[in-house]
């Protein structure tokens, strides 16, 4: 059983390596639930790019689909973050209650 948890942690770690996915998760924590379209508008990124990364996060269990709403002939999906691991929250610059921690997320080191 322990191996399943390690696999989940590894998948989550890989997902959190991407800076846009970390931004998406922080947007989800700030506005829960939220749709990829709303994230796209907030982060000023193409919807197709956001949708791809939300699917990656859903596949590794970092977010879950919580609602759908019909919009102009298609379905708008709403997601909530499901990350509870303290190490993963620390990577996102969040405390265990979802609040930003002092200093926030560590950015990539400058050369």
C-alpha cells in the first residue's frame, strides 16, 4: 500500500514542477471552485494551455471536477484543489489552511 502513496507523491511532484501549474493551483485556492476559462482570463494564458494543465493536475489527483454548467452549447467545468500534503502546499507557498505563507512561493533562482 505504501507504494501507491509514493507513486501519487511522485506524480504530484512532477505536476508541481511546472510554474504554470503552480499558478493554476494558487488561482484555484483563491477562487474555489473555478473553471479553466476563468483561470485563463485571470492568468492571461490561452484557454487551450490552461485546459491541458488542468487535465494534468486532475490526472495526478491535485484537483477534482466538482461541477459542470452548460454554456453556449458546451459544458463549462469547475474544479477544486485537493492537495493536502504539507510539502505540496509549501511548494505552492500556502499554509495547511490554504493561506499564503510569508515569503510565498520560491521563484526560480536567478543566474
